[in-house]
C-alpha cells in the first residue's frame, strides 16, 4: 500500500481516524453475539504437486538431535519489532514457511527484513503503511499480532483476520476488548479489524482481564501496553514460555514489564522502544515431538538445547510410562525407551490438555500416536481447541485403534506380547501437529507410510527429514525442497 501523508494538526502518523468517536453501545458489534468468535480463515499454503514424505518404518533411532528455535516465539517477536525504532537482530530463528510469511507481513508494511539462515535483521524506520498484506496475514495466526504494535506506535491499524491450522475457532474478541481497554476504537469492516487511538494521540494504560489465557491475545496486548501512556495491568494472562520470551525481548528494547510467567502482568508504557539483538528460545514442541519419536520407536536419543521445565508435564508422563530420562547438562536430555532397560513394555496414561503449565495442546496428536503403541487403554481429552481430533481419521488408516466422542479420545494400545499395531499406508496431513503425529506413527509402523500435505508440517519443523535421517530413520521427501538449514 502506498504511503499516506500525515494530515494537518493531527498526531496520526498515517491518516485521520477511521471515524469520529461516537456513543457506542457497550458491545462493539451489536449484530453479533457477545462472545465474538471470528470464523476460521481457511487460507492455507498449497502443497507442491507431488511433495510427500515416504517413511519405511521399524528403524531404531540413535544419536543426537539439535532443537531449532521456537516457531511461536519467533512469530510474536518478529511482530514486536514493529514496536521498536531502528534495527533489531534476531538469532536462532527457525527458517520455516511461517517465519518467511511473517517476514512478508512486515515487508508489506514497509519494514526491511534480511535473513541468512537462522538470523533475521528487521529495520522498521521505513514503515509506510498500517495495513499489512491480507493474503500473508491469512496464512498464519501470528500475522494478526501486528495490530497491537501498529495501533500503539502509529495510532491506527487495519488488519485482516488471521489464518493458521484449522483446529477450531480462535476468537479475536479478546484482542478487540483488550485494545478497547487501552483506549482504542475498534471495528470489524469488510473482513478486517480496524483500530485507532480514540484520543488522537496514542493508547493509554488500563486494566483488563482475559476471559481465557490466550497466548496470542496476551502477547498482542503486552506489545500494545509497552507503548501505552501510563500503567497497564493484564490479568488471567497466558504463562507460556513463549510469552516470557517476548517479554524479555521487549525489556531488552527498553520496555518495563513485571510478572511475565505469572497470571498478572504490570506494564509501564514507554514513549519509544529501541531495536536490540536477541536470541529466540528453543522450540519446546519440537523437542517434545522428538522425545515422543524416540519413545514410539523404543529408541534412545539425546536432545539439545532443551529447557526441561518447559516440558515437565510430558517428561512426568513419559517417566510414568517407563521411559528413562536423564538430564545430562543444563540444556541436554537423554531419553531411552529401549525394551529390556526398563523391564516390561511402556504403559499407557491419560492426559488432558490445558494452558501452560498444563499438558500442551500442541503435543496432543503426537502423544496420541505414541499411546497407541503402549500397553492398556489411554484417554486423551482436548480442552483448548474443539477441532483438534481431525488427525484421528488419518491415524486410523495406519491401524491405530482410537474412538472419539466429542473432545475425548479412547486409545486402545497393543496387547501384551504382540508386535506393533501400526502398519504403513497412504495418509494426508491436514494441519501442523496432526501431520507430525502421522510422521511418528509412520516411524513405528510396519511397512511404508506415504504422507501427503506435508506443507503443513513444514510450517513448524525445520528440515524435519534431515534430522530424522541423522537419527537413523528411513525417511525421504519426494520432490525435495532445498536444504533449509544454512
């Protein structure tokens, strides 16, 4: 979008307010229910014509795997560079389709983004628009996060509705009401959320309690409050490690934030923030996925860097199942699930997904695949996303015995003394984490598993087949892409 000139006698950087403030009813959208749930945007990155993963199952894994930087942290911190003047240098950024899409979102606003391997350099001094490219925003959930920095720093924002995996409705009404609490006028027009500072100057501090500890809403409001005049108190916020990582980046840039990792954030807004150098934390979901890969193949591998406290729920469950887990160094773990070392075969267990520090919803599909190879029956209850059982249909094609009722699944594991209940087949990934569950099942299956739709998996796992090959898995990509790890 072309740059818009600052109007006379206005504090707005780009254009006049979207409309004059009026006496509005308490609810922004009277024609919609009070719990506004924006329908999921189904825009997806189309897979290549023949791109597939071919897995010849049954191989034992061994060796060491390096864990990439956190995708979810990288997306929010890339958005947060919009809060800062000057240049920010981010390291340990995973080179994924999602991070490249986020770079496109920033570039569509006028930011300069350069990346080489896992290092991204972002300069925001050339911002010329407050409306990011809708196609890019529609591909990833993180694209919507820019609404907070834009309205806080430049006084207004026009952002299309977000995309991402089709795992259920992820309402934006929490974002909207939170921005209102900070002095913004927000409206939904033509499929876009339009916001501007009601006072014509900028956001102001306020108090806001989230209905649900949404990670995205917490991060967006934290960014906005960092530049709001006065103090902001956000309660019932998300406590995920990625929220803490974002807070640390903002504080490196000059923000004043207390309480990151707790249920309440206290933020003293600053007039401006500056760019900084920052390293993204390791990806706890990738680490958990590789731990489950070792467990499902009854193998022994080591992983680093990994922060065990970020995966305490999974570690506790795997230990209870019979795995041996040793912390070799501060950020290095070894997991062994080799029969004979721990006695009888692994035992199933029950899980219920919850916000951090509970069991992560992003590891639910992978854990379900693993439980299908354990003794006994297991129950998996999904309490975060209502459609996060879509992968079950594909897992059943591989022989997994799973019954679903609503948001609860009953997994029947293997019978004592019997071999793997999983056999190879043709399956399709329909979302990121569900796709990874198919990979894990394929590693443990008898025969060959062919997985299509792997563009979904590429959104969250950097150079996956290369890492699996290093561990000894028999996996290859049909129509391979260039090596993503530089």
